[in-house]
């Protein structure tokens, strides 16, 4: 049975929203790289907020990331490992109400009342529901984690400890295992597997990091010149075709090295001829492979599976359609707030807003390599931020605040060379200040129902 928390709590006059901290886990996954920023944020709330509530919209804890502990022992281990942070929660919670709802990674919070008792000791109030509401200026704020709209992380029976979606097994068998193996390694890139989004990028991310970080130096010394020479061969083949077609002057590509260097040029021409033949062979084989790939993708889409960028767009569309349904069914709702997908955003539709609270964990963004056959690179960044919602002059004010955090310089020299001059696309900037009307208009509601 899915539990919905549609509760009126008018005690607060301003609300703060964050989500997806994923605190805790086996081995290296227990590292909390934003702990100092989180404590500063909590101290600021304690000092400045008045009549406020901080709502953590799911995945505060990384309970899925534990395989060596069970039940409430996971929470005890997290508190012991991050005691200063939880003590700050306790201190801030004396002045600001702190509410947390379960996400998919900490769904266990909804399965055992003992979790709520332990969190309450640190002034964190657990509401074990799929969604809840708050009231502000006569309007409703709808808050949920969002995993119930994700086929791979949906719980058919929310609150049932025996109910485990596909995403649970991916986390426990792959992500948690990576965290344990990375604990004693000098190179701890494996623990960042949780920062790869969408999850379908994980196989390519593993291949990329194998090539740039794990591949033997000797193999790289041999492989890189070979790949560059192969790229040059492809260039020579294209040039030779242009020469045969009369587009470029003769002798520019065909037998160019023989004419220039004499006898040693024969070796170079032979080398590029062999490489060119290999390139042509790959092109010929790639045509049927592309047709097969297209057909496979078509089949995967028919089963609601995809491994391309369209998957992210499809997931975003799912949240948008869900928000529009909530707006239709509950015209008093002015904000639909969720997390889960780790990418903060704000989208205004007919005087109402859809807010993705983002994530505080490291973010890895795929950047194409400038060199043919070299893998793409995943650039790290942080998007630490929170949404502040309040009422002013008969308007509902949505403010987005960014907390600065230095981007780690963890890319290897070869990775930096591979993407030289390129920067990751971090998405559309979120406006710092947005106004929404307190009163909803009938015609806007009718527009949504059409």
C-alpha cells in the first residue's frame, strides 16, 4: 500500500528544501565530501531562520550502500562516523524544525519505527510517507522524493521491507562493492560510481576510467601512438578519396611520402595504406552494426529501456507530467518539489513551479574527447544549493542559493589533454529569485486540464 502524507502544517512561514546527500555506506562510500559545507549551512539556518522548516526530500542517508550491516545498525554506524554533523543537526533542530522523508536509498526509514526514534534524538523528524504537503499563503507545497516515478526504483508496496526494486540490487552488488574495494586503493575513483547520472552511463564510465587511470602505462605508451596513427590513416583515406574525385590536387595524399622522402617514404606510405585499409574495413562493418544498434535501441525503447541521452529527457518528462497531474487534481498546489535525479532545476508553468532540489554529492558530467577513438571524459563538479520558499507582498517567493565548493582537480594529464578547451555542460542556470502568485486563477487551472 502506498502511503500519501497530505498534511496541513501551517506553523512555518518559510521553508528550506534540500535532498540527496547519501550519507554513509561501505568502505570509501562513507566519505562525506560536503560535510563542512552542510554544517555551515545548518549553522546559518540556526542563526538566521525565523519560524522556518528545513525539509530533506529523501535520500538523506545511503542505507542501500551498506552490505555489511543491517537494520538500525546502519544508522548507528552513520551517526558514529559523522557525529559532528548529527550534533549540528541536533543543535539547529532546536530552532528550526527539520523534517525528512524516505527516498529510495533510505527506504528502510519507512519500514521500522526505531529509525524515527533514533533520528528524533537529533531533532530530525521522520515522516515515513511517499509525499507530504505544507501550506504557505493559502497555497500548497507538494513534496516528495520522486523515485516512485522511476521504474527502476519504484516500491510497489511502500514501507514493506521485503519490497526491493531493481535499483537496490544495482547499488548493493555494484556500487557498494566498489566502495569496499576502493577503501585501500591509492586511486579511489571507483567510489564516485554513485555520482554517474544517468546510471546507464556506468559501463562507459568504467571503460573510460580503466583507459585513463587503470590501464598499464606500457600499454598506454603503445596504444596512444597507435590510435593517433590510426586517426591519421583515416585522414589520409579521406584525402585520397578527395584526390581521386579531383576535389584536391594530385599528389597531396596518394604517394605523398614517397615523393617527398624517397625510399623511406615507401615505408610511411605502406604504413598508412595498411591503416587506411583497416579504417575502410571498419567503416564497411560499421554500416550493418549501426543498423543493428538502431534496431536494438528500438526494441529497448519498446520495453521502456534506453541507453542514450533521450533516457534522461524521458525521465524529466515523467516528472513534468506527474507535476501537471498534481496541479490538475489539487489546484491549490503551487509548487511540486522533488529530488532523486540529482540535477537541480526550476521550471515555471502557468504560475506554478516544478522544483528539483538536486544533490549534494559529487556530480560527473560526460565531456566528448577531441580525439577519435579516445574515450570521453567524466568531469567532476559540485552543485551544492538549496531552495528557500517564503511569502512576501502577496507573492510566493522562491529563492535558489548556491554554496561555493572548489571543483576537485582529479583529472589525469591525459584526460585534460583529451578534452582540452572544452567544459562540461552543467545545464540551464537556475534563477536566484522567482515570484509566484498567491492566488491561483481559474483559467490557468482549466488550461492544465485540457
